[in-house]
C-alpha cells in the first residue's frame, strides 16, 4: 500500500486553457486589464501564485490583504461557466486504468495540486474523476507548492490511519521539486508541456510518457526501494 498524490493539469486532464482564460476574465472584470495571464507560465504553478505573478506583471505590485481570494472567487465563477458549456476537458491516456488499478491494490488516492479546492473539484467533476479522490493538498493563499504537497501527505496518512510510502505523480519540474521537498518519491509524466527528456533532467524517480505506464513505474520504484533496504 502507498499514498499516491496526483497533480491535476497535464497529469490527469487537459482543460484546453480554460483555467488561464478564466484568470484573464477575472483580471478583466476587477482591473479592466485584458491578457494579463499571457505573461505568466502556469505549468506546475498554483492558482494563488498565478494571481500574485499576474498582479506583479500587470500592476507592478504585491497583493493587498484578501485581494488574491477576491480574484480567485471571480476566477472560479468564470471557470464554472466555461466548464458548464461545451468546453472540452480531456482525460489523459491511461488515467482511468491507472486509477482503477491503484484502487484495486488498496493504494490511498489523493491530490497534490496547485488548484484551489473548488477549482480542482470543478475540473475533476467535469472529467468524471472527482470521486476517485478522498482527500488532497490544495493551493493555499501563500501559493506554496511544497506546503500544499505536505498537506496532501498528512491528509493521506490521516486517511490511511498510518504512515505509508508516498509517491507524487506530476507533469512538471515543480511537482518533482515539491515531492523532494516533502521527502516523497515522484513519477513524472510527459502529458503536459514537458517532454520525457526534460523531465529526466529533474531527477524524478521515474519518467513515463503517459499514465498507461504508471503501474510499471510504481513497481520499479518498489523494487529499487527493496534493493536499498
Ligand atoms: Mg500539472
């Protein structure tokens, strides 16, 4: 048994840029600024971190108290509207099979995502995946990915009722760094914007092209751990 913590965007689903367009909408509504999201790289970032970067890039200042939350509220309203229409949310290859087989093995399934919890729920409900996950580490107002990953680990241990080996599954160097920051192992998957070759540079324990190879990667990690032990 293990705790598996999945990233969402680029790992479980692709939502066709709906998230960043919703961020742009929020900035347009609140500040009258269009295109503010273009200056920010979303990959592996957190929603509050994206807002903080957009404020710095477009207004040249740090957020005031409660400002990030206010932008996130508008963002969620726009995201919900976009996902409620015909907007495509694509479940990535191998995801259903990997989640089913993890559930059969008795692994404890959670999230470690830069989305705020309501955003994660909107995207994964739309994709039909929300019910796989009993808990998660979600983005907090600080936008810190190590901190949210740690919350995911702690929620996983609480769910399992004991400490278990933890594997983070994500698509960016930031997921790998956050996993390292909490002492977890990590499988990187190249279904986001980073290639297998780029992800190998991050020092992930395993790199797979799609989650169709997740089971094999997890087995290899277990074998490597046994050899060490
Ligand atoms: Mg991601």
